[in-house]
């Protein structure tokens, strides 16, 4: 099982300097590269200080200057916000600039906050249909001389300019949860990204079951890769485990508030949650986070990840977003590299 880092520039207070936050994001990615991680992933979000990432390919091009070996992945671009010609060209240019290190993750998106600003009136179903139209069109554009007559896009014969360095284009990863998404990815020859979010190991097992079932439906397709993305904190000791669980519980309370899209947003920052609101959440709690996320001392984390490896996951992505301080993120990542990864060498 390979290991990667999944990270964004996070801003939770107007007092935080954005340039400093970006520099800290880059430093975490450099640590991942020096530590022998397989890839770095960063996503696409708009208008949200919670995750600042308006175009992940800008970040990846910059990271290519700061790293040597790590693969550089979009985790993920939001399909309905892209025209196939534009995504094909920008991804190919990124592949050239990064010297063939691009991994292209694509999703339908999740936040209604973003949908109502960039694609008013679009729902999750339409977003999924747009993804299903985008992926094969983009692959055909990389091959060239492709005309498209779809539900959402129509264009005459076109070739991606430029074309990617990697033969056949960068590997494509589709974010999948329901069986239809897994089946679409496998049928298209795409790899699969999954995340259980806060739902725990039962969901981790269920997602692998859906992936295996999809592979079984398309026996003539080579089995693609599957990556598990999970919030992770490698703690110094038992007391630090508890602190990490409390911090990630706070993060998820804010994540849920953004997802519900009901609180006031000012200058890209959500109206702060009170301690009473955090304590009263119906299913987020520090105890649930410690149980259902990968939070623990190195030995505990190794044992958890060995189980994921046995299920058949090809890659485990250390999701470091947590609203923790840079120092705490850095310490956790370094413990993961130095004390967890060697158990899988």
C-alpha cells in the first residue's frame, strides 16, 4: 500500500495571513516528498476560506518546483465547473510542466454553497451526469480530432492543445461513493478515490465492497487502483490522542456547517460555532472521532492501516486538514513518515 498526503490551505480566522498559510501548505508537501510519500493531492473549492483552492493545478505547478519525486494530484477538480476542452488543455499543460507527474482526480462536488454560486439551479444528480459526460470527452480530446454532441456540451472536431506527456494522458481518478459511480469509473478505466468521512471502518469495508462489485461487472477491464482518503492524526501519547480527537471534532462540526449551507458567511468565513453548538452536535463527538477516524499513537495507526491494506486498498491518503496549527500538523506528518510508513516498507 502506497501513502500520500491530502492537504489544502485552511483559513479559519480573519487574523491569519494568507501568504503564510500557503507557505505552510507548501512546507507540508515538501516534507511528504522528502519522506518518500507517493503523492500529494489538493482539491478545488471556491469562495470558502475553510479550504482555499480555486484551481489545484496552479498549486501543483508550483509544487513541482518545490518537490522532486512525489506525484501531484488533483483531489479533486469539480466536474460541472469545467468545459471538457478547457480541462483537457489545462491538465495536459500541467502534465507537461510537472514532467509527467500529474494524477487527475475528478468529482461531482459536494457543497451546495459552491453550486448556487457557480452553477445556480444545479443539483447533485445533474452534477454527476456532467461528470459522466466530461470524463470520456476529455480522454478523447487528448487523443485528438474529437467532436462532441452531449447533453451539456457540444463542439466541432477539436484536439487538446497541448497534449499530455503521459501516454494516454494522466491517470484519472473518480471520487465514488454509490455503486453507480464505482461502475462508471471502472467501465471508463479510471482509478477510484473513496472517503468514509466520519462513518468509520464499516464504511471503509462497504466502499471496498462496492468497488469489488463494480470490478466484477466489468471483467474485461483491467482492475483499476483504489485510494482511501481519511483524516489522520498520529499522536505523541495518549493525552495527545484526546487532544487530536477534540480538534478534529471541531473541524467536522465546521465541515458540517459548511455542508448544510445555512449559516452566515462574511468575507469567506463562516459564522463561528459556539462551544454549546459543538457539544450538542447529534453525532459528531471527540469519542466518535477517535473511534471512526485514524487518530492514535503510531502502533495504533499501523494496526488500523494494516487492516485497510488487507482489504485491498492500493493507496492510503493522509488527510491532514484539521484546522490544527501548522506545528501540530507537521509533527503528526513526521511521526507518520518516521514511525508508521516503515512498517509497510
